[in-house]
């Protein structure tokens, strides 16, 4: 499927780098990097579906990943019966009020002709609905947050296996994408960019501040795992004999074993998504998407409903990002809303897609690997670089201290430079899209 | 020798050639009109004269000087003015500001020229504080021509100035164009309304598929039965 | 009667005054975005970080002046440093244009490519700012703190609610008015300003008229840098300087520009005040306000707050969505649909 020795070579270098880190730093680190590389690759595949196939610029990747994270938490943790007793009814009634309000607003939007009257009515319905919602939900959430706030103070989840959260995370992200896309697609591409930037900030704000749902910045830790725990492994007979066979320390080996399990799961998901993306790209649907991307005017003239196609592709891409977001939270084993930073989640993924090769799925995967690898390794490299630069300076020089302290911020600058340089000198990326085949 | 001449022009927008050995000329103070069927390369010929596309054979001479290599902006400085067919005004700027922008390169007093333009198009004086985008189609064309005249050109090129305006407005515009020519400015014009245009033309060019088919005075072309039959609808 | 006056004073102190100041800061930011959009035709995602960069320069110069003992008496020293900040920021922005955007202009690239490039510039600018001044809060306000103190207002009027106006707030509004007046004078009365409007209106025709595109673009960047530095400095004086906050300002700034109609300077100002007033009015807790104007037993528990301040960004976002839904060209007609 990969054409050309160059591409095989690029992936081989990447594999060699991972092995190199394993040999010379540690296998634990190398596998941590690999796992996040796999997740990053899935995320950048999702973004590539939006950007590479259809030219949609999504600046809210963080928000869609966070929806996946939320799903991971809601599916996996056990419910808190006391909290449900305290405010569960209120929250559920609130949910129905919300649905009723939205339906009422949509009904008047559909049934009435476009007029100031309609706008006014919709706003009125929303405002009234909002007040009723608040009056029901506020006491309920207050009561929930009072239930043993140090350890719970939230409704908890469903207590199901966390693997289930991956598709659910995709659905969550897809639902948000549908609403945003419905409103902003069909307008200037900038508007989609700004709207996605906005929605992602809001999603993260909700995660941070709605304690009854997510415990907010108190975090939900100890999410159940889809793979065995190190402690249990170290106690089990078969594992000890296995580590003996490899002549390895059972403690180190157990953590490597767990990471390998994750890597296996992630690889399966990556391969499925990659296979589906490739299949879609080569299908008539994929050809049509690219035709629209390359010439909206003539595609429009051919009677293609561009807005509907764009909405489709935007939702699909967001679903993939949502799945990756859920996987990331699964790997972390905790939901920590404050870690959702746009630079890390949104813009880094963009660098991956652009560097990898927009429009090419293999490129997106490679970009995910390469950029994540350097993102992690840039820190020791940057520090080493600063050490070299400042080696001539006096030990107590304040400039030296400042430079070494600021080395971490070099990463941002480097990523920006990589993005700009790729865009300028190699705009088609490491593995360019194959052209002339559609 | 003609004041302006595009000689044996062959070229296009990068793909296949659109013009083939096409020659267009305009004399001082005279009106030259390019007519022909759709897709004959009329506008292309004019753009070639103005330097908006590459011609690989042939040359453009203005007042005896070879200007083939000059950019459109440089040609403006040489005294050529061009009025595009569409989006030929600054819609969110007032009529007066549109005229001022026409005279952007000039450092001398522009108000005399502005008065001349207002004299030519009195309606513009009335509406000089209004935004050009709010004017009617015919008035917008007047602003466009006025803007071009502000450069004090020696040659005025008009790409279908009467496209989309009513017959009455069209007649009025043609009258104004004759007036402009009387002041000594050469006019080169592409027109869809061949009959009316040839009526006021000193010289007419009938182009077909990027080649000169007939070239003669406007009157002679009007009287040529061949031309009448094929291009003027009998 | 005093009840109503008290309510009004309370409302002015917590809604009116802050919203006017915040709206002025947003207006200056949105003007920069809208100018770049009108001339260069792309949404500049680096604008928030340009603000941070300019403000950082102002802070550094301010510290230097403070160490020299220079000051403006009751006014913040930052005002003295502002011209230096503007000059430095303009140089930085022109450099980024030369190194990044110019190439795409030559190639007549798609607006979306500019947008991605601006994301790259944002990254780099952000990195530079954090590298030089660090990611933390910086305080650089000095001079007098208040024009009117709440306590003085109370003794003056005998009301139980006071209105306080900070120097930074007064300064913000005055500066905004001066800057906007100067900008509109420049755009409407000077040759260069008019040529910018012409270029924004109809690029091809502007070229035919002999307008020099390089000059128009350069002047636009300088204006954008000046507006960004002024907006950022005023915001920093009023609240505090933190690089990440400036990145987050991008959303309300874009919302202001779009609500007013992208590419329309007047719209940007109107949009900024719409956003600022909505944000503050919707996140203000009306409990005490209601206590003054409503009968005692009407006021129940709760803060009477429409939306928690944690969600202030949601306000600009929702207004943005409403405008895109019902009137995509903005309140005033912009160039972008």
C-alpha cells in the first residue's frame, strides 16, 4: 500500500529511533513515547480526513479530544449511588428540559418563515428554557457536589469496561462536530476555524467547572484499565516465569508488559482507522471529496451538495479525534481537565498533519510519530543545547539561569518553525498526496 | 504610424494561444472598436495590448515606443488607462474618492481634471459623496470611466462599457465617449453591441477566433453586406 | 429613591465601567484583526500573541525606565514605554511578513494557507514571549491607582454603594477614543489611508490605479502592530499580563470583528462593545442589585447570575454563533461571507 522505497525508509527510520531510545535511554520511556505516537497518529488521521480530504480547518481538536476523555470517564467509573440519590432526578429532569427547549426552538425555526419575529421567538424559547433548566438543575448539582466532596462529589459513571468508551467518545465528539458544522459550514472557512476554536475552549471550561459531572480540577483518577495491573502481574505465576525466561526484573518487566498491551490495543485501532480511511479515500466518495476540495465552483455546478458533504467529513474526522481522545484518557488512567491545552492538543496535531503530508493517510500517521517523538525528545535536546550555549558563561550568571530555565519554551518555537518551514519549502509534506489518480 | 498599435500579437493565458497574429491599432483622438462573436478573443486582444497576458510573438507600440515588456502599472504611467468590464469601481468609497484614487500617481493639482469629469458626467457631481457601490449600473460605469480619465490618459481602453445597462444609458455613454475622443484622447473599446459601437467608430476590427477577419472604418464595415450578414444580424 | 440610585451605582461600578474598559480593549484588538483581514484577506490567528509580544516589549522598557527612576507621576510609566513597544512590535510583525506571508502573497495562495501560516507565526511568537519573559503573570502598573475611589464616592454622594474608576480604565477609554479617531482620520482623509481602503475594496483596480501594494501591506502591518500593542498594554494595565490570557483573547476579539462584519472598522468597534457588555452583563451576579430594586421577599437565595464567570468565553462564542446563523455578514456589512 505504501508506494516507494522512500516511504518505507521513512517509517524504518522512525522505528529505529524508537529502538534507539529503548536501547540508550530506557525501554519504558521508548514504549511510553510509542503509545502516545500511536494515539497522535490516530488524531492526525482524524484531522487529515477533515483537512486533507476536504480542506476544512479545525482549530478545536482539543475540544473533540476532551469529549473522548469525558466519555472514557463516564463509561468506566462506578456510579455514586449517594450522589444519584441526592440530585440524580434533578439532573435527569434537567436533561429533558434541555431537549424540550432545543426541540421547541428547532420546531419554530423549521415551521416559521424567516423573520425578526422568528428570531425573537427562538431567543425567547431559549431564554425561558434556560431559566427553567437552571432552577431545576442548580439545586440538584449543588446537592451532588456536597456528597463527600473529597472523594466523590459527582455522579460517577456507568461502571462499564473502558474499551466501550472509545466508540462512545467518538460519538460524543461527532455530535458536537455536527452542531458546530451545521452552523458554520457553508460560510467562509475562517468561520469554521474560529467557531471550532471557541467550542473547544467551552468544552474544556465545562470539564473544568462542572464538578458534579467531572469533579472539575479535582480530577477523576484511577479509571479502570483495559489491561492488567502491574501489581497483579507481579503476583501471578505465569508472569514471573515469563520474566524469568527473558531474564528480566519482574517489576520493570511488568510495566513494560502493560505498555506493550496498550501498544497492541492502540495498534489495532490505528490499523482499523487507517484501513477505513484508505478505503474511503479510494472510494467514489473519496474522489468526490477531493473534487470538491480542489474546485468548489465546478463541483457545485455539477450539483454536489457541498455543505452536506463537508458536514459528513467534518463529523467523521471529529469522531476519529474523539476516539483518540478516549484512548488517551484510558492510557493516562485519569481525567485531568486542566491538561487540555490548545498548544499541545490542537496546534501540535496540526504540525503533525502538515509535516506528514496533508491528504495522505500514511503521511498523517508518520507525522504523528515523528512530531510526537521530537516533542518529547526536544526537551532533553533543548536542555543539552542550552547547556552547550551557556557553557562559556559564569556559573552564577543570571542570563545562564534564565536561558536554561526557558529551554522548555524552545519547544513551541521549534514546532512553529517546523510548521512554517514545511509549509513554505515542502508544502506537500513528508509523504505527499498522490495526485492525478482521481 | 498609429498612436497605439498591437502588431501581430500571438499568445494566451499560459495554455493554448487565444490570439493568432492579431493586429489592433488606435489613432490619436479617434475611436477604435473591437467587435466579434462570443469567444472571438475581443477582451483578450485588449488585455494583450494592456499587458495583462503574455504575447510571445508580436509587439505593442505606444507613440513610437516599444512597450511590449512593460507591466500594466507601468503602462498606466505611460498614459494608458483601462476600464475593466466588471468590478471597475471601489464600491465602499465615495464617487469623489474613486476619482481621487484614479489620480493616485499624480502629484499635481487633480481638481481641474475632476471638474472636467464632473462636466462630462454631471450626475457624478451630484452624487460625489455617495458610495460608488450604491449607484445604478449606468452611473457606476460613469464612475469607472471617470476614474480612468483622472490619470489624464492619452489612450482610454474600455472593456464592454455598456454591458448590462439599458439602451438609453448606452446611447448616453456612447455620446460621452465621443466627447472624450474629441479632447484628443484615443479610445480603444471592446463592444458586444456591435451595430451601435461601429456607428461611432472611426475604425472597426472584427475578430473571429483570435484572428482579424475584417478591418475597416466603422462606416465601411456597417455597409459591408458580408459583415452585416454575419455579425450585425442582417 | 436612594435605593434606585444605589442600584444604579452598583450596576455602574460592576458592569458599566468594566464593560466600557473591556470593550475598548477588545475594540482595539478587533480593529487590528479586521484591518489585516480587509487588506491581506485572512484571519490572523497570531494577533493575540502579537498583542502579547508588543505588551512584553512595553513591560521590559517600563521596567528599565522604572530602574532609571523615570515616571509619569500619576500615570503609568508604561505610557512612556508604549512608543518603543509599538516600534519593536511593528518591526517584528514586518519581519514576519517578509519571512512568511510575502511568499504566499506572491503565489496568490488560498486564504486558508495564510491562516495556517499565521498559526505557525503564533507558535513562534508565543515561544519567543515565553522564552523572554516567561509564562507567568507580570505586573507593571504603577502611578496612581484610582481616579475615583469607592469610599470617596460614597462620602461624596452619601450612597451606600460606591463607584470606583481605576486610572487604567479611564486611560483605556481615553486612549481608545484618541486611537480610533486618529485611525479613522488616517483611513478617510490621508492619501495612504484612502489607498488602503481602495486596496481592500478592489485589489485589481487599486493596482491599475498605480497603488503600491507593498506599501499598503506594510502600513497595514504597522497599524495592526500598533493597535495590538496598545490594546495589549491597556489590557495588561487593567488586569494583568499573562501570555496565555492573550492567546485566549483571540476568541472574543474574533467574535467582535465578525459580529461587526469582518473587514469593517466601524463594525469592529460596535462588535467589541456588544461582546464586552454581553460578557459582563451575563456573568454578573445580580443578587445585590435585585436587593435594591425588588421587594425584600422577592429576592430568594442564589446569586442571580445568568452564567458563571468561568464561562465568559461561552458568551462571545454564543453571540458569534447567533450572528453566523442569522446574519453572517455581521451587524455592519463586512466583506467576508
